[in-house]
């Protein structure tokens, strides 16, 4: 159930006509009531690459007339949503969970995956679980974003399009232009928190300086110029069943084999690992609260950070095994940390302040529980018995003169 948003004269009439049959509201009910202006946000107040972008303190003041309006909820408007989904990388699982979340909320969903249905990539998660989308009432199609008009020829009109594929304007423009010409009302884009410039004041929050030459930034600028109702979502590292990009598995690989977990630097660097369920629930709220989301940037992350040492310890806890953590200086041992470790060797985390403030979103997951789920799956697929080479690890350990049990 979504909170009703007054965005037209007819909606306001419904508010006032409800007064005659409703009891006096309580102050607690007001927190579930949002009045938003039907006017669109201007680019100067909403574009992420501007320092003034989405300063949450500059939004219109909230109405406080709690004695005037009753509390009520109505079923969210049913929408027809298209998800353009990447066929590789960690973001692929976002489209899968988002589709299931939308279907569960009563919306119509089509997921267009880049490539061909019969390709080897479709034999891997999350694509090999797309039957769950179909059984839930969704549609699955395959094709190239550049040919989106042909791929979707004859399909019903879409209210919302989410591009979860492109990393630059060349990839996203065909989808955005088609959506614009087709009369799509909401256009959403999966960007990346990786576009933030490093900061001396972590965490990253919406409005922080971004890398002007980043491909995602070019996309955000373009869609803000051609759509009245748009939003961009910036995820970081993610976790969840169906993810096909190594994250927690990297730690499990070493822990179950009794090998040290090698962490560059002090191990106290902070990062963010979010369950994709949290990401999909945020996206669904944006679909349902379109006026609140319009023209905004959202850090699509959970609301807690974790240290790099903490990840190793939590993975060991999930596996029920001990862990030996060894820290090292990548430069001293002549290793590129990007190749030897799955996370950035720095503080890299952001907070979902805009989603909490504007959408009323909150995280519902727990990293300790999530890692236990992932370890159970890790064992189920037999990866704990798989032969794995640890050449880079061995090179680091040799430089540190640390023996490894065979």
C-alpha cells in the first residue's frame, strides 16, 4: 500500500471530500501524508553535477496542519513498467529483483535483457531464474537497446522505463529517445556511486561532487534535459541470491580452504554492501511516488557501512569457521590492489538520505543474515570444493614471508 500524493485538483478534492466521513486525525498519521506540488523541478535545482543539486534543506517546507487532514491510504496506481536489463556484471540482479518487487506490488512488468535468449550468459544467475518473473505474471524479451522500437513493436504503452544497462550516453540514448517519443511518463536510470569524487568527509550524500567526465554523469544530464519526470539511482556493492559477480564469495573461497584473507591497507576502510532487496524496494517506491522522486538523485544503498576487516569476520561467522586476516601495502609488494582484492582500497560508502527523506524508504535487511544465506548457496553449488588458483595471494604472501598451510 502506498501513501497517496496530492498532485492534481482531483486529488485535492478527494482529500477534502474525505473529511466529512473521517474521524479527527492524530499527529502520528501526518507522517504518512505527503502534499507535493505538481510543478516539475527545474534543472538548476536538481542536476547532480551542480553543487547545489538536491540540497535537501532547500525543498519546500512540509505542511503541518495536522488538524485539517485525516490519515488514509489508497492502493498505488497500477503501472506498466519496462526494465532494460544488462546481461552481465553485478547490476544484472537489480533488474531481476526489481521485476519481482513490482509484480508483487501489482504492477505490469516487461524485462528486456540485452543479447539473445539462447546465449551461454542466460544459463547463469540471475537469468536462469527468469521463470520466476514469468510465473509472477511478467514478460521477458531479449534484444539490443539500439533496436528497442523493433523489439517492443506491438507492446502496450509503458508508463515507466528503467535503464539498468547503459554506462554512457551512447548506450542509453536510444532507449531514452525511444521512451521520450513513446510518451513514457517516468524515466529512471541505474547509475553508480563510483562517480563520486573521493572526499575527506565521508559518507557520500546526494549532491556531493561527481566526476564530470564519467559516462553515468553524461546520462544523468541528458535524461534531466529531455524528461519532465526522471530520477537516477547510484548503487555500490550488492549482495543477494542470484548475483553472479564475486563479492562475498572471494572471502568464502579463502576461509573454507584455511587460507589467510589478504586485505590491503589497515582493514578499517569503510564501504557499503547492500542487499538487492533494499535496492528494488527503493526503486518501487520511486515508481509509486513519482512526484516525490521526480528530478532527484538517490544513493541506492543500505543504511550501514562495514569495514573491510568486518566483511572478512562476518563471512567467517557465516561459514562457522575461523579467519586469519593479513594486511599488506600493495605498493610494497608490487601488486595492483584492484586485481588482488574485490573492493576499493579506500573509504568508499554512501548513505541513502534522499530515499529516506523523500520516499519514506527504510532498509529491511541485515548483512549478517544475508551472508549466511549466501554461504549456504555457496556450499549448495559446490564452490567450496572447486579447484581455485591463488597465484596473486601466493605472490603477496611470499613477499611478506608468510607461510600458507597446504
